[in-house]
C-alpha cells in the first residue's frame, strides 16, 4: 500500500474512532446507549451525504470560479486538471469524508450487533 493510501485510511479510521469516542464521553449517561448509537449513525450518514455533495460539486468552488472568470471555465479547468492526473482518490477530501462516514456507519453496525 502506498503512503498516501495508508495516510488516507488511517486518518479516516482515526477520525471516525475519535468521533465515536467523543460521542460516548460527551453524551450524558442517562440517555443510554441508544443515544450514542443514534449519534454515531447520524454523524456517519451526514458524512456520507456531505462527501457525496462535495464529489457531485466537481471540486469547483467560489475561488475557482473567481480565478477562472466564469463557472463554465472553472468546470473546464477542473476537468483538464483531473484528466492530467493531478487529482487522485487519496487526495480528494470528498472521498475522505465519504470513507470516514462509511467507517462510522460500520462502527454503528458493529456496536449494534454487540450491544443487542
């Protein structure tokens, strides 16, 4: 596995574990494990949705549009940079957020099976 791949997956799993741990520590004990499960599930699904929105947005933001002069030119510049091989799976924050959301949903299902 390449260094960017290891960094991508290790940071994704670490952040997901930190979020699940923070939810366990910060939620009041009176709410119980269902509140923790709901929190982990909700954060995971929100990560999946925000990551998908970032991927659908084609990586074009306000800065890119202002630099290019128009939205169409910014989209074309983004397509050219992707076809030139500058963008990769492991360097795209949208895929990282999707991966982190997937890990959180996996944590939810594992915890649900264990706590059932």
